C-alpha cells in the first residue's frame, strides 16, 4: 500500500462512520493533487496535510463543543503527528504537515507553497458552503480575495463561474469524475 492509500485508510478508520468528513478529506486531496500538478510543491507534505487537515474536528467538538477552525487547528496536530509517525514520515515532513494543519483556517501565518495549495484545495470544497455561489459577480470577487494561488483561482472560476451544462462545465466535470 502506498503512503497516500495508507493515510486515506487511517483517516477513514479514524472518522469511522462520519462519511461527510471522509468525503471532504478525499475531495480536498483530489483538488490538492490537481493544484500540485500546476503549482509544484512537496507531494508528501501536501497530500499528508490535505488528507489530515480536519483530523482534529471530532476532538474540537468533544473538548470545545464546536467545530470552529481555531479548535480544529489546536486539536489536529497532535493526532496527525501520531498518525504520521506511525506511517514512517520524516520528522521534517511531520513538522511541516502539522504546521499546515495548525493554521489551515488562518492564512498569512504560513506562506509556503505547500500551505497555499492545501488552503486553496480546502476552499475549493468549502466555497459552496460558505458563500452564495448563485451570485456569480460577487463570487468572482470572493475567489480573487480568498484563494492564494493562481491555479486555485483558475480552478475555482472553472468550477463555480461556468454556466451549468456548458461545454466547459461538462468537460471540467468529466475531468473531475474520471481522473
């Protein structure tokens, strides 16, 4: 089993029957891989952080009664550190992945390419939950403001600002579904 598959398995086992969290992590990872292809970055770090970025959400709920990002950022790194160590990640990779997890809702504190890729991948999934994606004019401004990478902005525009059923929309959705 390769490292990505091993991480996915551990994440799925950890989240157990929480299909929403499992699917979210899988989508963030898919988008992170697409952004990696365009932006570069350290694949083991980006994939590790993408898969585990929300690993502290259950602890946040239990300890703080909330899934707010600041609580996920506090609770996630110790869990991720344990998982990554068991899977044989290097200390340097563990530190960087945990730093990304510890700030994945707080842009500006870490400015690395790896962080930017994971942050944008998470927003590619979360955008529809956080904003009215029906207001295309406003959404374009939000994309420009929120996303950190050029590829993240371009991908967000191609996902959220194309007309449903257009050729571009159909081609994009085909690429996502049959990657």
